[in-house]
C-alpha cells in the first residue's frame, strides 16, 4: 500500500485503475456529453436507437446497466466505438464492487510462481 494524503491506494486499485472518486456512469455521459449538446430528448433518442423511451430513461438514471446491445446502438448513432461505452460501464462496475462488495474478495490470495503469497 502507498499513501497519498489521507487516501490509501491498494495494489488492486492500481492494477484495476480504480479511483476513489466514483466514475461517471454511461447514463451521465450519455446525457451530458451527447444528448444535451445535440438537444436530444429521451423520446427522440429512443426513436433513433429503436428502443423504448423507458429503456433510455433507465440508462440515463442508472437503473439499467449498459450492455453490448446498447453499446452497439449508441456507437452506431454517435460514431464512436462500442468499447467506449462498455469501458464506461466496466469502470462503474469495478468501482461499485470495489467500494460496495469488497469484503467478498478479501480472503482470495494472489498466486505467483505457483505459490500463495
């Protein structure tokens, strides 16, 4: 472990590139960086993506995780890659597990050279 101010940065955080600040969700990015500048409503975005308005609303309000289908639809519409969208979701998922469910993983030991550390 190393210390930055009062923060403890663990080896796992460095390996997984996890920050202490919660990352922006795909829904927050979708709304702030794509919908607002293009003046897109949820209804219009749903029409363009060929999904329900409820589906878009759930994505924006983080009630639904972004999946491969959503990533493909969004990347086709906005001209970026599906990986862009999936990486946003992965960062969010890793952060949520690291800060919300980390106790489940504390007893798992790292193996190097066929030996437990």
